[in-house]
């Protein structure tokens, strides 16, 4: 390769001469700053993603934990048996039983119908905070864990 400054065929080093990066011979490199290694435009390394990306707050509709008990209490108060109740909401009596024992979680839509029908509160809005969760550094539960445990 030829020195970009003097044109001599020599082993070249990369140097910055008057602000320009050039391949020059050792003699010419004296005019500028010699770089030890080829310089690339250093890209900032992406930081290790400990944190999840921030999200806008999300409202998640969840059943109240004691939805089964609530349903059963009102049903019994109304003097309706599980069969009759099931017919009213187009659900099998066996499912009504499972719902009341908390064994089966009705869909939110179904729960909302029940709310209106029974005039009780079964669905709660859980607002996911605009907060980042660490990878369980503190040993505390993440939202994911809570949802898993809730099932
Ligand atoms: Zn030169």
C-alpha cells in the first residue's frame, strides 16, 4: 500500500493527521496522531436488559378473589338452586358449582353478566403500573408470578 501522504510503498500505520484518518508510513505518521488499532465508529453497546421496557399503564380486568363465595351467597339469598341459576345464565349446574367453589373461573364477560344479574362486584380493574420489574432481584413476586399463582 502506498502512504497516503508521501506516496511511498511502505508498511502503513493508521494515523490521524489534521483531523483526517489516513494510512501513512511510519515517517509520515509523525505528523499526526498514531492510532494503535483501526478505529471503528464505536456503537454504544446495548445495556444488559435487566429491566423490561416501559409500557403504558394497562388496565387488566380480573375476577375478585372471592367471586365464588359472592355468587353463592347472593344465589342462596335469592333462593335459587344451582340448576335454576345455571339455566338463568346459560351455564351447566356443574359449572355453577365449580364457579362457586372457585374451581372454575368464568370469563370476564360472564362475570360481568353475573355482576349485573346479582348486583355484586365480581370484576376488578387492575391497573398495571408504569413500572419496571427487575429480574426478581429482591425475591419479590413479579406480575407474572402473581398471575400464575392466581390460577
Ligand atoms: Zn509517508
